[in-house]
């Protein structure tokens, strides 16, 4: 994390969140990054599914079960 430059407020927020999670800050940031990668992969997959099926009823059922994709996923896929 020596090469990562963030403002003091953000650093304090991350340190507080890491403390609540019981993790050192570098481990917490690594966990956060991994979670965001998974979320993005799921969002991209959901957007691809939507393009492939083209069936509005299937998309509604999918969203009910798994949640709608984040708007950024439609640009990434």
C-alpha cells in the first residue's frame, strides 16, 4: 500500500472499517478489492444473460432471484 495515495478522510474511514472487521488495513483493502471484482463479474454475467435471453419475463425472474446488474456492467460487457 506504500504506492497508494488517498486523502486522510478516506484513509481514516478505511482504517475504521478494517478495525471493525478485525483486519489490518492492507488485508481489508485486499478483501474489499476481491469483493468488488466478484460483484463486477456477476454484473457482467447478468448483463450478458440479459442480452442472450432477450425474454423480459426471464430477466424479471432473474432480477428477483439475483438482483439487477449495476449500470456499469452494461458498458463493460
